[in-house]
C-alpha cells in the first residue's frame, strides 16, 4: 500500500462542498468592477442557488491540481480570493477582457486545453474582435455583409475606396472597438484622408476598415445561442433565438448603441433574419453572441454589420421585457450543450488509469469499436462480474455489455467494463473499456473514436506525445511481446 496522498482542504474555497452534479459558473472579466451584465448573472444565479464568481482575468493565476484548478485573484494588498474549479462541473463565460493582452489570452488557452466548457472560445472572440476578420468569415460563408475593404496604409486609401464602390459617404471603423466607439461616417475624400491621417498619427500601426454605408436609421440586435456546432446542421435546430431588439440612432448621432443612449424596443424578426443570425453565429464559432443586422431602407435587403461575442444584456432585456440571462444560464447549466475546443494529440499519448497507473495509449481514428481496449493477463466471467488481472493487480468489475472485434478473419466477443481515465489532468469517468491481451501490441491501451470524441481531440498521425510526456524507457518496437511495456504500475492509486 502506498503512502497516502496529501488531501487538500477545500473548506477555504469560495465554492466549497458542492454536489458533483451541480454546475458552477466562472465569468472572466477584464475589469475589477463587475459590469452590469456580470451583475445580472450574479443576481440570477444567487436566486437559483448556483455558484457564480466573477474574476478580473488580469489578476488571476491558475494552479493545476488533481482534476481541476485553483483560481487565485489578487486584489491589491488584500488576501487572494481562491476559487476551486473542475472541468466536470465548471462552465467558463469569458468576456471581451480575455483578449486584452498576451497574459489574459494565455489564461484562456490554459482553460481550453484543460477541457473546460467555454462560452465562447478564444478563437471565436478574436474573430469577432476584428471587424475585418468577421466580415471575411461571413462573406466566405455566403452571408450578406456591406462591401468592405482593409486600409493598412495611406497609399491604400484609393484602392480600398474603389473596392467598396467609390461613393461617399462611407463608414470608417477601427478594427477593434466596442459600444460604437471607433466608428465614423466620412462624407468626402478629403475627410477620409484627414481622418485616416489623424488615426495613423495617434497609432501608426492602426488598420482601418471602410464599408459602404447602408441607408437606415436603425439596426437590429439579435441574441443567439448555438447549442452545439454541427457543420451538417442545415435546418437551424442547433440554434436558439434568445431575443431581438430594434435600436434607433442616437439623437444627433448615427450610432444605435444602447450604451450611447440609443433607444431600444422589441422587434419581431422573420424566419429569414433568424436564419441569417444563426448562420452568422455558427460561422464565427460563437456559442452565445449578438448579431447586428441593418435593413437597407431602399432595397429591403439585410446586411450583417458585426457579431458581438460578449453581448450586453441590459438593453435587450429592457426591450423584450424579461431578463435574457435566464436563458443563457439555462443553456450553460445543461451539460448536454457542452462542447470543447479541439485539442491536437499525437497517435501515441500517455494516459492514466487510476487503479492501474500511467500507460501509453494509441489514439486510432480508425477504431470504431464500442469500447476502447486495455491489456489484461487473464480474464474470467462469473455472475455478471469480470475478474481480470494485470501483473500482481487483480480487479473485479461489473460487465455492462459486449463488443465484437475482428481479429484477422475471426470475430471475438469481449466483455465491456467501465474505468475512469485521466488525460491531460482531466478525469473522464466511466469510460467503456474491453480488457484483452495486448501483449503483442506496442501499447497497453487502444483508444476508440468514442473516447476521442469525449476528450475533444484531433489526432496528428505524424507525431507522438504532443499533449503529454512519454514514459521513461518506452520504445514502441521493444514493447511488443512485453505484456507490461508501456505501463508504470508505480503511479497507481492502489
């Protein structure tokens, strides 16, 4: 029997002693002071008894522990706030602040790599942050956007203007901006040049997007939730319209943003606008977003102005007469909606089976078996129980079914049991596994497509150990014929 492992005292954490089935929410903000939207989440979660914490992503550190992390937020000289999070029970809602700098982006990458459900992904937030990238992605998907062009220097003004039709007025936008800040209407070439020169003087590295101006004195904000991304989904069944509102232009201004004082009211959208909004969300990869659409007053044609990956909730809640955070929380706490950013792995990786130890696994995208395979020296079935052994370790597990596996010209029926698997620090409980002799194979474990889907990985067939460290002394060819080649029994929990 090994020495007992140190036990962390979770009583000091903010979210202590929760049922493992209860979902908790962590909001990553870019500010120490919670926004109105974050406050709405906190208030609604408190009513429901859901643990919800808001942290300034600039001030947090992540400490990796067994099957989770401790999030520490340091606020001045005060003691750090500590929050325990786990991939199995914690949903992450990142706000725009996560792309503020390299540090905040790395926090997001670490959480995504650790298989936390994030609403939205870092990639989708970065796409939405750049108005040029957003327009490019939407255009490539055949969605309606105003004519646009990127200005990356004063010498490109003429070319850009020609690309959008050469007529004034035009809309000039900073690539990155929110709440209407950084958007101007330019009504002459002289103004276009002078405004650009002013921006370039303030920041020589600035790039500008210019768009044709769509004639309308209002736009429509449609908030959308995409339950799970499915490239084959054509009927919109993976999409929920949370609500839509009409935003009137601000007095003595052309911008419609609620944050700038624009008037909002409920707006009933038709099936066409609903589909455009859902297609836009799917195209940029956002689970939850606001899609801004303008209707051309002359032609009646809709155009997508932008997609906001960090939408506010105050204005649209006022417009539709109910708190929209209710629907977002309903979506987030339903684990059937959870999906994960694809993580690259090699065809060989190290995994852990807690009661056996660390071992080498082959990730085989061609393995469509019902269960993954694990090496066993011996097996015996009795009264629905599988008695199996590996080395000096003997196990008893309930048989939950059988898998048929082709071995040469023969078909073998193998009993299936459930084992917990740990990969990249994350535990996947109850994985279907079929024990069998793998003595003549180069790895003691063979992962099937079902397990790979649960892990959210894509396999690089040309590399090994992309996401994990190889085992000391392990050599694939020498492991063949060695029943324990690729197994480190010293790391087991037994």
